[in-house]
C-alpha cells in the first residue's frame, strides 16, 4: 500500500477529533515524563546555590533511570494508545500498557537496546545515527502490539518495515515544522493541545500502513490487529 503525507494527517485528525481529550492527555503525560528536567542543577547555580558534584551526578543517574524504566515504557504505551485510537475511542489507561501483562522487563530491554544502538551509531557518525533512528522507528509500535516479541525479531521487522521508507518518513517529520513553530510562539500551549498529539496520531497512521505492507509481503492474513497480541 502506497501512502502519502496528506492522507496520514487527515486520518490522524479524524481519529483525534473522535477522542480529543484522551489524545491530549496521553501526549501530555508522555511529554511530561520524557521532558522531566530533574538534572537542571545549573538553574540552582544561577541562583547562587551551591550544588555538590556528587548530587549532580546522582541526579543525572536518576534522570537516566526514569527514562529507561518509565519513559520508554510509557512511549510504548503511547504507541499502543494511538494505534488503537484509530479504530475506536481508546482509554487513557492504554498508555500504561507496557507495565501490564507481565512483559515489562522485555519492553524495558528492547527499548534500552534501541536507545543504545542509536547512541552508538550516532557517536560513530551523525548521519548513520540518523539513519538508524529511522530504521528502528517502528520498534516501540511493534513491542506495543506484541509485548513478548524477542528483541532481535523486533529490530528485524522494524528494519524491513522502514526499508525504502526512511526518506519519506523524514519528509513527514519536517512537514510538522510549522506546527512546532506555532507551539513555540504560544509558549507550548499549541503543542500540548494540538501539535504533540497530532504528531503521535500521524505516526500511528504511518505504522498501520507499514504494518499492513509488511504483512502482505510475508503472506500474513488480516487477523493481526491492534487489539491482538500476536504478529
């Protein structure tokens, strides 16, 4: 199935309108956790408050652990919510999907591996890091759909899904620049109530198309769906 940006965005807007409040709340919750700036000790220093080096290091480690153990799992839950929201009014509780069903450890492990792989490629060279970011773009969606999937399989499927799609996905991302500017001009209000959930909803639409294409290429039937737990 061939996709284009306008169709994805129109579908995303429609799914958001059907469940607007929940979409905003889920996106806001994820942004709040991922944007949690606990390590902003420099602000204390600006107030002429002394912050011991040991405290600074400890806070950075705490921030990292929050990202790994909570932020990444909520990212998977957010993916689950927006994919399900395409079909019906998904409840906000779906954002906690990664903590349920006994697959928390697998979710944390796969998302941690994704971050490490991207980081290592980025440290090697910026361009390969960007390429790997897009190559593994579908990993959290795959984990959201099949929480017990082995790590190697999740990465392999994401690579196959994104094969020949990276450039178009990048163009899709930069097409939101206008909305991000609006968000900045409104002190983040437009971002909370529109831009952030709009981007998440559009990415869910992209995943749905790439998932269907992948299934067709592997001669898989239509039984696989967002409410199932099997690929």
